């Protein structure tokens, strides 16, 4: 995690006010969870708007987040999907009039040379890396993977096969157990041969910075580095 610009959302047991409401909710007081929703709905919706193409999609994502939080508070395993969003004003969407199907990755650009997969604010860097490769007549597939812990094997697996198994992931968290690791495991389990380079945090402690870009540069989470990794995979560097 890049300390200093990661945002933690949802009820927090360490917060006394949240803990009291969570305890009441577990005891059967539905109004307690409604109070938590009112407390967190604005920041959660603000984050959801960064991923969704329109207000309706954002509200749906936010609603699902609260459903998952309620399930976890009630002792069931929920699912998380909002990860490591920086404070800067990143684009609200990457494609005009895009749809956001639950649990699905988005192919922002088709290609057959190498698959570039990113999540959150780093998707823009993957798009830029794809453009850099296109300047060298290398057609890269660019994929937005918003569901880090639920690999959309249908979409990602097909793209990886089309790219002869060449994959570069870009993620603003630790490489160990990160997005690339989860994608690689899912591909291996499905018997999809692949070679992967993952760009992320290499086991270091997080640092603080005034802007996220300073940390991205420090850790090599840039379009240029992603393009370079792709060139190495295709044998042109």
C-alpha cells in the first residue's frame, strides 16, 4: 500500500463510534447499520463515481459495497472491490458511455502482442503505455481490472491467449499477493500458459508524498516502465 494517499472506507472496528453501532447491528438493530450508511455514503459514493460511467452505475456500486459491509459485519464473508484510490482528481471514466458490468474486466483496447492490465488510477498509465507501444507498431491489449480479488477469467484469459501469453500488470500495492499474483494463479489454474511481469511495490514500507505521482515515479509505476516491460516480453528490448 502506498501510505499517505490510500483511503480506507467502510465501518472500522477501531473507531469507537463505529464499533458501538456495529455491535448494535449484530444484536439485531437494523437502524444501527442505517446510521453507518449515512455516515459513509458520501465518501463511498465519491469513490464509486471514479469507477462508474454514470450516476446510476455509481449508486449501484456504492449499494453493493454497503451490502458487502453488512454481510461482513454479520459474520459472513463479503467481497471488496474498491482498492487504493489516490487523492488526485483522476478521470471519472476511461471510455465514453462505458458500461460497468459487476465482476467483469473491461477491454479498453484490443491487441495481440501483449496484455497490459491495470486497476484504479493506474489504468490511465496502461492506456498511455499502449499508445507508446503503438508508436513502435506493437498492438497491446489494454484492460481495466477493477475487481482485483475476483479474476474475470473469461475476459482476461481470452485476452492473454490472444497475446500468446504475454502479460504486464501495473498495480499500486504490494506485488506479493497482489493483482498480478491473483491473475497469474487464476490463469495457471485454468491451464492458460503465460509469462508475466508485474510492476508494483517490491516489499518496501509505504512512504508519504504530497502527490501520488511522486510515489508512482519512485516505485516505477509509470507508462514508460510498463511499456519497457512489455517490450522485454515481446523480445524487442
